[in-house]
């Protein structure tokens, strides 16, 4: 029987804030690796909307902010797909 625990870290019952952002150590590792690759530092906020805003506005202008928003969406989709590939 499958549990409702996060399939990436298996520590707690998952919700969106856990899975994508601050509480799942596997997701945090992904976010940190991407931030290091991009050469940016940002605060992991545990609320989805605020996490996006914090990540998106790391750019210096509107174009960079838009690119960072697209990257943020791609990361969230990738984490979601990874979770589903493990679960199903």
C-alpha cells in the first residue's frame, strides 16, 4: 500500500509547498543547484506565490525577470514530472 508521504524524501505527507519549495530536501537541492548554475542567490519561501515572486525578480530588468519566471515554471514542472515518474 502506498503512503501519502513525499516520494522524493519520504519524510512527511506532501503538499504543494512541501514538494516544490522549502520543506522537501530533495526539492531544495534541485532549487539550490539551479540557482548556483544561474549564479543567483534567493530566499526559499515556503509559500508558492511568494517563492515565484522572489525567484522572478532576481533579474535586473523586465526581460531577465521574464526569463527567470519561465525557468521557475520549468523547474516546478520538472519536479512534478519527477515525482509522478517515481509514484506511477
